[in-house]
């Protein structure tokens, strides 16, 4: 096929998908029975005031381990969060993260 190696075609395909706004998480995946499905992050509600940093980073969109630890530390110093806006003073948490996680965060 025009002298292009298959591995190079695969790399070019993945790069073009990435530039088009797709990530490897959104690519289809083959299951054991041969069916094609999509990889998706499961949406689970959780209580922010009792969650560990690991749970927060696993469940919240846009939150990695460092921001999750900052959320837990802020909670220890300032007490429990009472609503979504109470998360805004935490370094790295802004309106975008609040809006992406509004439906999954529960308050005690």
C-alpha cells in the first residue's frame, strides 16, 4: 500500500484522532465475544466529606491525585464542605471542575 508500513499507518491514525479531539479512552474496544464497545468512565455519586483522596481522584472528572489531596487537606483544616461553591477555595478547583462534577458529589 504505497510503501507505507502498517505501524506507521497506525501511528498516523492515532495522531489524527488525537488532533480531532478524540483520546485513547474514547476509542472502541473489542470484548472477549468479539463485540465492539466504547470505553467510558462510570459515573458514581459519592460523599465528598467522607471520601479519601484516592476515591476523589478516581471519581471526580478533572481531579488527579494532587488536587484530590488538596481537597482532603482543605477539608481537614476548614471542616466539611456544605455545597459545591465551598470547593472553590481549594487550589486547582474552578468553575469548570465544579460544573463537571455537580451531579456526582453528595454532601453529608
